[in-house]
C-alpha cells in the first residue's frame, strides 16, 4: 500500500482536539437583597407567585452509545428511505428542489470540468498529498481521535460526538452504495480520451456491495457527514465550522482533481452528507 501522508490526518486530529468545550464554572445571578425588616423602605413580605411565563424545558439530546448504534442506524435508514413520502405531503420541497436544481445545473458543466481535470497536470503535487487513501484515513481519524480525547478527558460530549459521526458515516455509506449501484456512472478517469464525457451513466461494472459507480462521491459524503456533526455540536467555537467544512471541501476538491468524480457527484455528496448528519442523525 502506498505510504499515506500524515499532515492531513494530523490536521483533522488537531481539529478534534481543539473542538473541546471550554470548562467554565456556572454562574447564577443572586436576587437583590431586601432591606432589613423595620426599615423605612421595607415592605411586607409577599407570598411567592407562579411565573406567568415559565422558561421552556431544555430539549433532551438524542441518546447515542455503542449499544444504541445499531438501533439508531435502523431508525435512521427508515427515516431516510421514507423521506420521499414527506415530499409528496409537501414537506421540505424548497430545499430539496434547490439541491436537485443545482445538481442538474452542474450536470451540464460536468463534461467541461471533467475533461479539464483529466488532462491537466496542474494539481499533481496536490493530488500526491491528498490522494484517495490519505483522505479516507483523515476522515476516519477525526471521530477516532475525538473519541480517544473524550476518554482521556472523561468528556461525555466528545465521546457522543464521535459516536454521532460514526453513525452518520455508516448511514451515508449505505445510501451511497445504493445510489452508486443504481446509477452505475463511470468515473472521469475511466472515460477514454476523446470519448463524450456526458455519456457516463449506467455503464460501470464492479461488485454490487462495493458500489463502484461515481454518483455520488463516497469520500465527500463521508467527509461532510463528519464535518457537519462536529460543526453543529461545537458551533459555539466560531472557528470550528470553518475548519470542519473547509477540510471537507478539500476532500471534495481532491476527488475532482484526481478525476475520480464529476462536479455533480461531489456536490451531491456534500449535500447528502450535511443533510444526513443534521436532519437524520442529530435531528436538528
């Protein structure tokens, strides 16, 4: 196996480590002290009354643990595959239409951008660094290192975040395998020179379980799944979403520069990874 670069993996590990919540002691506001009894400004004590506007109860976080991963995955898959029924009922029509419309527009650009990256040597150094194996290891390193730091620090939130990320990746890869096998899109690198890049659908071979098609990008959907979980749960640190989504975007671009995917593959992978993590796994 090719020796993997370590800088990308280290960057994601640093992201996981620095996404720790700051430990601050809670503060409570003490009520103003009443003047001593018998003083000129003292008033008779009043009986306590119920607040007319009680504070809303804190929403309980969705439970996750090693034992719950499989039941959660089953519930997630049911939620994902029944989503078209919600569209029929008129739910989420606008965002879904926006994603599908953007994907359709990018499909028109695919032949031009795929031909450019296939023949270009501009990104050779970038491709050597962010190769396929390196981006896979980097994506895996993020939740693994997050869970390890959580154990060391005895930080339950970090451990749960890592488990949510693992759940999201599993959900995403199941969906990706099905879509790849259904569309059987040939990768840009697999299209001979001079052939029409728009003629890429329902033509690839390979194992059914591996999902060897090009649509959507498996690397990108996994990277955005992890990035979204971390960004949503540690969004109180303003730099975390930028770092998380930035690294995921680098993974997506590497799939283009390596001629492993079309632009529409990468975009749909990012959109699905974000949606699965936020709306299915985190239920936000």
